[in-house]
């Protein structure tokens, strides 16, 4: 009995400190979502250039996810996570000395390594828990996405008080401290490593599985969309509703915070009801919210028998924030349910598959802010960002219906947890 209690205690220690480390990494990863606004004003950037600026760290954090997932399977999450965090400290600090646009882009690529922490921690914490609790464990760890909201609380205050250059200096110190705490309170377990007779080629064979591509599509919405909108929302509030940066960041956190913290509940729901059911309803809630968010502020005139009558249609700041809050909750559940799929279907290859799916989600987070900027420059309509996301959700709904829903019951005693 004592051995069981000891093992359980160690597992929870690993989960807590890993979640803290991931929160710090995600906070750093989302840094440009706030400091990009004064940088944009200083450098006179277009919407497209701003989108590229915010997305640059996302690119690196996405591309390194697959090798990091494989290395985690082979060498263990503790050493990989620690080295990854330490490697970002100097680039984060150097960001405060950037002066021209290309400086930010280049240094941002190195800062973006912090985003690869997700594909390290996910398999690391999952293997400390039994299969029927892995959805919960991965959901708790994934709640580190709330680092996007933490960034919106801390960075604006630093920008207003000391200027944007203080933000990367503070974040570098925080990252160093978090890395040290992680090393002290985490642990290693040799039995969690993939056996040495498994080659990289063997690990990557799962890429031929069409289910992996489907999970990549789902995750490009619930995570890629979350990252993209988290980076985009502060400047959206500033431009659309004329708010100052601290108020805009606070309201933007109404989307980012539940989108991260409630991921643990999504993991619990996925354990109880199955990844398939949770993901299906997440897509429908997303579809409804994005449809309403897509409608631009519109004035139209109708000729009546009493003369012209002008009407206005558009979301006020309260309805807009409420819909974003609901969307954040839905995507929190969806991020957990997609990884429940992975835990169920690939229990012996979680690191590699989570790295592949995480790569797809991260690339979505990289591409979307750039697309938001391009479409805004072309159309001049700020809600075009939500129009784009609405179309992407349509693709996932259709794909999910054709491959999963037609083969299962979404409700009732005969419903299944995942597609066969």
C-alpha cells in the first residue's frame, strides 16, 4: 500500500510542476500578442506584418514538436523539458534589445522554442497515470495554455509602467526560475522510455494512419485557433472597440483563461464520455459561436411607406466577449478530447503522435494570424478573422461526420468513445 501511495504522490508532483513549467513556456510563447502592439505602432507595421510578427515564435514551437516528442519517448521528459526551457532564456532576454523588424523576427524564432514544451510534457505526465486517468492528466497539463491569459495580465502592466522592453527581461528571469523549480520537483522513471530496439522509422509509421491526419485537423482548430485568436484579440479589441491596452488585454483574457484552465475538465469529460462525443459537440458549439462572431458591424437602410429607415446590426462589446468566453470553453474541452483520442489509440507511441498532432495545431497557430492580417488588409473587415475560422470548422464537421458520426451514435447507450 505504501508503494502505491508513494508512486501516486510522485505522479502528482510531476503533474503539478510540469503544468507550472508549461504555463510559463506558454506565457513566453504568447508574448508578442501584447508587446506586438507598441512595436507595431513604433515600426509602423501593416496588419499582415503584425500577423507575421506575432506568428514567428509559433512557427519554431510547432516545427520542433515532432523531434521533441520522439526525444521524450527515448530520453525522458524531465531532461528534455529542462534543457528546452534553459535554451530559451538568452533569446528571451535579447528580445529587449531588438530595434528593427527583422531583429524581432529572427529572435522570435529562438524564443518560439518554448512552444515545443507541449509535446514534451504531454507524454511525460501521461505515463505517470493509468490509462483511465490519462485524459484527466493530459487535461490538467494542457491547462498550462492559460499562460496566454497570464501574459495578458502581466505584460500590459509592464508595458504601461516600464515600456515593452521590460517584458522580455522579466520573462527571461521567470523562465530561468521555472526551469530550476521544474528540475527540483520533477522525477524520472526508466520504465516510461520507449525501448531502444524501436527505431525512428518505427515510431513514425503511424503517419500513414488516416486517423492521425483527422486528429491534426481537429487540433488545428481547437489549439491552432486558440493560439491564433489569443495573439489577435488584444489588438482586435483596441481597433474594434477603441479600448486602451490594459482593458483590451483583460477582456481578451476572458477567451484565453477558460481556454486554458478548463482543459482539465475537458480531460475528465473525455475520460467519462469518450473523445468522440466531446469533440463532436465542441465542433458544433464552435460553429454557432463563429457564425455570430463573423457578422461585421452593419448599417442598412430600408425604404418603408414612411420613408427610409436605417438599422444597425452588430455585436456590442458585452455580447462579443460572452461569445468569446463560450468559444474558449469549447476549445478547452476540444484540446483535451483530441489528446484523449491519442491516449486511447496510441498508448505506446504517445510522444511521437502528440508531437505530430501538436505540430499541426501549432502550424495552425502560425498560419492563422498571418491570414487574419492579409484578409484584414484586403477587406478592411476585422470580423473576417472569424469568417475564416468559421470555414475551417465547417471542414472539420463534414470530415468528422463522414468518418465517425455515420458509424456511431453520438448519444445513448450504444455510443462509442472513438471511431473504429
